[in-house]
């Protein structure tokens, strides 16, 4: 018997909890605390690739009180307009995520995987390849460099997310199997 959407969302929430716990543990070993910075990651044009995360984000959006939802929609349209203008010029821009209000994500519980895992040095392991190491954000670079690399392997999280995504796609009537959207693109629809 296949999982229902509710059960799949529960699995996603459990995975998110594991991600958050692992990130916090590793960040604390560096002495790193994300308090925002000049290069705020909420201004980065992250693309989200899973339909389950898209559905979960929309679920969170649908729980917002109407005034908050209207504010998000207005910010979303502004973000999309500015990104579209920049794209026509062949440029990319840094612009605040429409879910960021007063320096905080108003859908923090529902934020996607990349928002949860960003910031600290990490690795990804592809079968038959050496690990790909990434340095972490500039805000923590002094702490990261002083401590040396503390292992934070994102691979198990990606593997589990792929399993959840596959199960979720099995529930869907339409056969869209790929996604590549920013939070603004998800919410503008």
C-alpha cells in the first residue's frame, strides 16, 4: 500500500527535523550562528527541484492569515518582475525572498531543503566519485577556516529526499517529474 499525501508530508517533516538537527550540531561545532549578513542567503536565487517540497511550501502558504498571504503575493510579484527584467538583460540579481518579512522567514517550518542546509561547509558523495566539498558562506568563513573541515555530508538527506519525492510522484495524476522553480515562481501561480 502506498503512503497517502499526509503520510508523505509526515516523512518530509521527519527528514527536515533530521536536517535541522544535523545542521545545528555541525554549526555549533564551528561556533557558527546564522544571524543574517550582508550577503543574506535569502537574496539568493535558489531553485527548488522537488514537487513534494513545492506542495509542502504551498501547504504552509495556504495556512497563512489572509493579510500575510496578500503581502507575500505582492512581494512575490515584485520579485518575479525584477528577476524577469534582469533575465531579459542576461543578468542575475540578488533580491530578498518574498517569504522574508522583517528579516525572518514567515514560513520557516515549511522552508525547503536548500534553505535548511545552506551556510556551513559540506560535502556530497556521488557513487564512484570523490566527495565534492563546498566551503560554506562568507559570514562564517573565519570560523570555518580556523576549525578546519568538520564533516557534514548532505548525501543521506538527498537520498532520502529522492525516495520521498518518488513516493509523492506516485500519488500524482499528472506525470510532471521535474521541477526547477524559485520560491517566488512557486508562489506566483
